C-alpha cells in the first residue's frame, strides 16, 4: 500500500464512479458510490464528499 497525496484518492474515486456510470448506466448510483468507498478505502468524511459531489453533478 502506498501513501497518496491529499485528494488523489478522491480524484480516482470520482473518475471510477464516472466510468462505472458510462459502462452500467442502469445501475443504482448509490450502489456505485458505495462500491467506490470500499474500493478506494475512503474515510467517512471522504465518502460524504464523494456522495455530495457525485449527486450534485447528476
């Protein structure tokens, strides 16, 4: 496991969510966000930021 610069994990998670929405347009957005939180090991604060960011953009 490597240490990433502050914010880098969020950028990767946002990109991953965006890609998942393209490849699986019918999938529930909340489920995709949950999967991103697990995949990128987001803290609760990061997870909340991701959720707000993605839901505000959609």
